[in-house]
């Protein structure tokens, strides 16, 4: 297993290009199953999660070609069972359920296990599919769906932790070929949901309201192929903004959509950082004495849970007491114990982290646990004294395209050690 060595203390200056969004590309690639005609998706990031999705689509019978960031998918004939050996590697595989149900009226996908950020149920996905007329069964670790026909319905997809992103995607993808009108209440409003709806509408779907809590889908008899460029990855962008804040340099991001990062920009400005918003660019400059902040993660447009770990790394080195409450995945604090190994002063009270900023953290061997926690450890290592050895780097490669190369281009000193 690869590991990376982060040598602390190298300031960051310069420009970094943000890649296409992982969390937009995954459901969009799955949506290509809804038509027999070819779809061409561009700005697809080179990530292991994307590779897993392409393997699943190929296994289902789609013809998949990839040339750097462009993927061509032609799903003429489809099998309807996604293989456990691939699905188990990536929870987002569940987003093939909607397209398979929409097109073939049946689907079998192994249940997503939990993961380190917490239990990952799909009860709301199934609630939506059943509202459309599907029957769901859980057997031998698989979720099986079957529908004689799919009829539009009104369904509220709010769970106890609020809306569901992939649940909204899945129900939308099943509803586009249903008979009649579907209304999704308490829909997720993330930019990635809007990107998927835009792609589906290019394929001939009739979806209105994406980006609001109420999405209306008018079923159509069939969809045709389409071309689409995936939006920039707002979480990758946010991660590099925080890197710029931690290292106090002058970092410019390009090919980013600043409107997707409002809550993070507000939080960083509140802490004292100067952030310039341009057309497709964001620029952050360091601050000599940033102030602590209080944050609560919320569904979009609130502060994103996927930026919580990275903010813990920044606030661990911001003098004063900061507080972060995690409402989406209450157990999403695997990074805290590793940051404490580096000298952070963080105490957990239920789903709230109380962070007392320390002058200097110290590099140490740490263990990556999930995608964003791993990024947080790299960020902390950028400024810590000495070398931070981040093990199990495959977690990072799931969601960050060449993070070591991009940070080194900005002036960091990161070595990747092939295991
Ligand atoms: C998406 O996961 C993202 N993944 C996650 O990013 C992100 O953290 C999450 O949305 C929240 O923004 C992708 O888009 C591939 P949810 P998703 O359904 O859709 C509960 C990353 O780092 N829930 O919005 O699986 C659930 O347990 C990843 O890139 C139910 O109770 O998340 C959670 O508490 C990590 N029942 C909350 O809702 C359900 O049926 C939000 O989950 C579904 C979800």
C-alpha cells in the first residue's frame, strides 16, 4: 500500500487546476445506462472511484471507452445485477439502482456496507422506488428491485439527518422513464444533483426544480444519448482553499465554480482570510492571526460535511477555541484521533468537536481512514514540524486526482512511496 511523506513548513504559492467533480461524475456515468444511444461525458476525474463505476457499467453490459478525461458509454443491452466484488469497494455503486429500474424495471445490487464515517442506509432510496411502484427485497446481502410498471408519484425523501443526495439522484433516474409525474419533496439541492438533472434533461428528460427542495419529473417514453461536461469538484477546491489558509501563502484556484462554495468562503472570511472571487477562479491569501470559528455541517447550501475534517486540520492550528458540530454523519471524526497524534488539542462531545488551537503540530506516522479524513491529515502535515507519514493513501486516491503533484506544484514537499 502506497504512503506519502509530507515535509512540513513549505509555504504554498501559485495556481492549481481543480478537476471535475467525483460526486457529480458518478451518478452521471450511471445515468448513461438509461439510453441505448452513446453518451459522451467530459471533465471526468481520474480517480479509483470512477474506475470502479466504469467497471460496474462494463459488467452490466455497457460499452465503455475512456480517453483521459472523456468517457464514452453505449449501453445497448444490459444485465441487471451489479457484482459484489466491485460494489463492495464503493458505496456510491448504489446509484446504478435507479437507472436499471428505470430502464429494465429490475435491479440487483449488493447492499452498501457501512463505512468509517457511519452507517450508510438506503431506506430512503427504497421508499422512493416503492412509491413509483417497485417491489424491493433484501436477500443474501443484495437489494433486489422489481417493477411491473413505474408510475409517477409524490414522495418525501427527508430522513432523520435531512435530505439524501444519492437517494434524490436514484429516484430521479428511476422517475424519468415512469408513466406520469413524480414530485420529490425534501430533495437534496447539492450542485451535483443539479448537474445530474441537467444531463438527464439533455437526454430528453423533463425535470424542473433541481437545486430546490422540490423536484418535478415528467416521465417520458425514452431518452437519447447526450454530451455533458461535469462541473468542477467543489470539495477538492475547498480542500486547496484550506491548504492555502493553513500555509499562509497566496493560492489561486482555476476551473472552479465559486457559487458552489459559499458556506466555506463565508467561514474562511469569518476567520480573517482574504478570498477573492473571480470568474471561474478563487484566490486565498494567508492571515497572520486568524480567529476561531463555530461551524455546523448542514445539507447544501449549508457548510458541507465533506469539508469538516479539513476544517478540523485548519482550526487545530488557529489560536482560540473553535467548535464544529457534525449533523450529517455524527460519527465522522476518525481524523480527530490521528490529528491528536500530531499534537492537536481536540475533544469530542457527541457529534461536536471542541478544538483548542495549538501553536505548532508535529509530524507523525498517521493512518488514513476515509477520503476526507486522509486529506485533512495531509493538510495538517503541510504545516507541522517534521515529516508526516500518511499510510493507506488509497483512501485519498479515491477522491483526489494527483493531490501530491498538485500540492508540490504549489511549493509543498510531498513524496509518494510505492509500497
Ligand atoms: C453523498 O453521499 C456524497 N457521496 C458524500 O460524499 C457526502 O458526504 C454526502 O452525500 C452528504 O453530502 C457521493 O455523492 C458519491 P446522503 P450519500 O444520502 O448520498 C442518511 C465524499 O467524501 N441516509 O446524502 O450517500 C445518511 O446516513 C462522500 O465524497 C438515510 O438515513 O449521502 C446520512 O446520515 C462521503 N437513509 C444522511 O442521510 C438513506 O436512504 C445524508 O446521506 C440515505 C441516507
